C-alpha cells in the first residue's frame, strides 16, 4: 500500500482525522489556579449579578443630581459632606437634600444618591472637609455602575470548549468557582524513528545527527495543551514500530511519530499500513513539504506519522496534530484560519502540490506583507525559531511573484511590526 498511495488534499486529510476521533476525552476537576490553558468541560453560569450592587466607578462624591442643577465652574453648589465610604464598606447614611457622601472607586452607592461627581469637578479636590463645592451640573444615573449591568445572575458566562486564559480565570474567580471542570489533557506518545539519530547529549558520530524532532514536538504538544510522553527512539527494522505500539498503546491517547513514513526499505510506519489490524486514514497528502504524512487508527488510538525532516515535521504538526489535540480536549473551533497578505518576494518554483513556505510577516504601508523563509528546505531547521506563518503557494508551474496576494496561515503569536 505504501507504493500505491491515494493523494488527498490537506483539507480532506484533516477532516478524515478529526472524524475518526470525534469524541473529547473525559473531564476532571482541578483548582482554579491550575486552570490556565485548560479547556472547559461544561458551561458555567453567573451565580450573582455583576456588579452585585450599584457602585461608584470612580473616586468622588455621591450626590442627588437635582441638587447640582445650577452648579458651574464660576458658581459652585455647596453641599454638606456627611460620610466617607471606602470600597468594601456599606453606607450607613442616606443622601438627603443638599448633602453629599465622599465615595471611593468600587464602593456601594448610598441610598438617595443618583450620581457621582468626580473629585476633579469639585473645589479643592484633594481636601477633606465638611463641605464640598460641586462645579458641574450632573444628570441622574451619571457615573454609576448599576447592579447587573454587566452580567445578570444565571447568564452563561463561560462556554464548554472554551480555552481558559487570564480573563476567563478572572470570571471564574468573580463568580466563586474554585474547582473547575476541564477536559483531561491528551497523553501523547512520541516515537522517533531513525538509526541515524543520537540523543542530544551525545557527541556526533559519522553519518549520524542528534534527535531534534523529539524536543521540538514535545514543546509543541505542551503548547497545544497535551502531555508529551517521549519514549525511547525506534530503530528502522521492520516490525519494531508495531511492537512498540503494542506495549505502549494503553498509556496514551494519541501517538505521534516522525520518520518512517516514506517508501524506503526501512520505513517501518509505512510498512504497518499493510497490516489487517490497522485502519489507514491516509498516507499521502497534496502538500510540500511532508507529502508522505500518514494517519491511521490502531486499537482505537490515532497515530499521526509525520515526516522525519524537521521543517516537514513542524508543518505536519500544525496542520494535523494541533487541531486533533484541540478536538480531543473539547474545543469546538479547531481548524486553522488563514488571512490574505501580499507576497514580499517571488516564489516561482513549480510544484505539483501546494507549497507551505515558512515565513514572517511585516506591516508595510498599512498592508500585511509575507516574506518567505529563503532557507525552506524540509530538512533545514535553523530558521524554525523565527517562523510565524505558512505562506501557501498554489500548485502549478507558475508559483507566485512578489506583490501578488497569497493565503497565509498563522502558526505562532505574530511578532510583526512596522517597516524595519
């Protein structure tokens, strides 16, 4: 089967992989302070109004608007100050005609008041005294945060499948959620194949290179929310990969392999696709680099077989593994979104498949410009650390010229700025 491969599009390959693993992992409860980066397992509702009471959004004086009707800079209206309220305190007095209460940001509004005059709009704003001169006419309701104006009790505030960031954690805390229901993180078994690979700590030997794909994928898996389990490298002997899967399959939710997916004599992952107990999803994708990228199901566990070339491995993870991990964690929006940009330099090399060129982004003359990595061979890794997007060059003999519009997939937090 490795010599009679059906080539499918990237989009179809992603759909097939996601369809084969459609159900999210089970949920678990964790502490609020452990929740950053995790995915909500169910929706949560507000257990109270927000704000929970009428409050002042600024430092000033709580007043009756009708008492300030004639106030101006030239002719301040003088009111008697009867109390001071700090945030967290409950007012003990009511604002009566021709009185005011000094109030701090976040403090509960006293009865009788329907506006707050900021300190800067009074005479001698820094002075604490028994009377205050108001220099501006106020309107009823001005400078008041009303109870429930942001969120009403019972309102859905956090959705199932939402990834938890700092803002979500703030909401969780505000509504008293300290044990958070999240989807369990996927355990990802990393199997690196290749007799030529050495551990990073070993000195180089003739004909061998250090294993860089393992650490790279471990970092990318963790960034995507998974738990990387880096197992010992596999040799290229036929049958070794299958034996390793049998021993490890109960420890993981997903296998990611690198190398061994092409048509060489020692490509063990590719050889597995001929076995009766393996459900092949695809083993050739219309893309460069990484066309031999393979996906299969083995004992109900997905396996993503990525190319051994670092650049192709990097691309394969972003296109296939990251969306799969996100779906396994219950996220609902997992497909990669693209933007349009102007090509910063020509890429006119012909190719029968779409090419995904690593690159970087700039904003020039109010336009987004994508510059391809000039060192984009699949086996090159020295520029991976600066890559922030994939520039898609359509299949065909013409490529794309500088200044033409191209599709761009962001794969990292963009660092692009203005003209350099």
